[in-house]
């Protein structure tokens, strides 16, 4: 089974965070990333083998938080 490239997930996450930052400027940037990541995981988890998307997003958020 093929699944969408994870680099596309990163691009969608960044785009979502930029949008959220305009509508929720008072929120912490990390909170915006977490909220966007949760939304992506909820809506796209079935497009990837079990655990792949969750692990990718978790690692992405950890890198941002460093």
C-alpha cells in the first residue's frame, strides 16, 4: 500500500499554523502547532499505516519545541 508523502503533511501543518496564527494571535505558537497536528492526525490517520502519522507529527513537534 502506498501512502501520501510525509513531507506533504509538514507543508499542511505549517500552512495550518500560519492560518491559526492570524485567527488566534494570542495563542502560544506551540499550542497552534499542537492543535493543527491533532486536526491532521484526526482527519488523515487512515491514509497511513498504523502509528506512522502519529510518530511523524510527534517528532515534528518535538523538533519545534527544542
